[in-house]
């Protein structure tokens, strides 16, 4: 699942970088997303996924990135990141975060 998540985020962020339009003002959501994904990646590198449950891994990254959360982070984004198996919900929340729908 980790490679799929990385590929999806890379694709979304890469497509946004190819636009000729100026980037939208930072909402804080993208910063939270980068922090969360970086945290989860570091957990896998350290092997934390072998010792901790998915809930514990998710909670640790939420705590690490809590300072970046404000009212601009779409409701449910943390749930989508915790359970990316619900693909439609996951992509919907990412689109709102990255500004495609909001």
C-alpha cells in the first residue's frame, strides 16, 4: 500500500507542478499532507510498522503534524490517510486538500 500512496501523491503533486498558471496561495493543507507522508515514510524506514499497529502509527504522525492543522485542512483528510483502502474517499479528500474542488 505504501508504494501506491507514494505514487499517487507524486503524480498529484507532479501534475500540479506542470501547470502554467501561478500556484494558489498555500492553504496549510499541503504542508500537513507533506508532513504526514514524510512521517509515515520515516516510520517504514525505521521498521516501526513491524512493532506498532496502524492506529499507533497514524496517531504518532497526527501528533507530529498537529501544529500544521488549521481550519483549512479538509474534514476527514486524516481518516482518508489512515484508511487509504477506500479509494474514492481517499482521492476525494486529496483533491479538496490540493485545491481541485475547493
